[in-house]
């Protein structure tokens, strides 16, 4: 199937999952994950209606940025503090903030660039040692530190990556826990606390994530096919 056909199929799956949950599919943002994908492939996706793309690595953003049509870029992978300066003026949102050290570097670079950077805090709901993110119990402290000390950062919500499971339904509990955290902060008021995004769900589990309240799904394989890591980007 073509990229356009795959996007149509993903949107159909998204809309069906939303309807089952009593929600509207249009309220769920589809972010195409473009790790290892060429600018040509990305442009095909944009022509087929994709408005937001997510990259895992800073270097791939830099390599593709000038070659890709107008689109909202998301940094969805682990971000090292020494790489923040390269993307602060290029991405619309950083999904993977998991430490005060990283937040402070984003604050510094955003202030220098005269921008307010939208971020999500990454939650490691399953406490997996192999994954980045903070424990949900640590979220309050980080949120308060960012709101108090980082005037050039706006908190837009939370992100999580569920553990791999043979049965996608087994990960629902982790999505549910992060949704509870999201709902808790959605009730709070602060000028830089503007919760709009709960970034949960990828190609193999986004229907489950939608059922548990996700409104931003990050889909790569279901759009572009299996990755070939030997391919040049």
C-alpha cells in the first residue's frame, strides 16, 4: 500500500477507536513518526494530509529540515541537553522532558531565541529501566519546578511509551495511570500550564491508548512500513 493509503487506513482505525470510546476522531492528533525516513517519504505524507511529524533524533531534524514541506515538527525522542540549542527554533513541541536539568537548558535556549517552548513531560509509567521518563510520583515536583523557574516553557501535557506486550490490551493500565495524572493537572490553573495533549499510543497500541484517553498518537510503521536502519536519511 502507498503512504497515502496507509494514512487513510490509520485515520480509519483512529476514528473507529474514538467512536467506540464515545469520542470524535478529529480531536485526536496524528503525528507521523519519521525516524529513518527520507524527505521524499515525509513530503508524500504531508501531501496526504499529515500536519505534524515526530523525530527521535536531533540530527535527523537538522538533515531534513530544509528539505521538508511546511509542517509542525515534534521532538519525541530522548533529548540531550547539549543538543537543545540546535532545535529550539525548529520544533513546535518537545515531548520528552524528564528532568529539571533538561528543562533548564530548554529555558535558557528559549530565552535566548525569544520563544516560549511547548513541552510534554515524559512519564515512565511501567518503571522500565530501558526507557527514559520519570515516575508518575515524581511528576508534581518537576511540574512545580518548571512553572516556578522556567518562564519560557509552557507545559502542554504528558507523554508516555507503553512497554512492549504480545497483547496490546495488557498496556491499558499504564495509559490509564498517565490519563489520571493528566486529568489531575488539567484542573489546575497557571498561565503556563495549558494542558492540551496526552501523547500516548504508537502503531501497535494506539487504539488502546485512544480508549484510555490519548489525544495525540505517534505512528510510524503503520504509515511508512517497517524501518530499514541501513537506509540513508
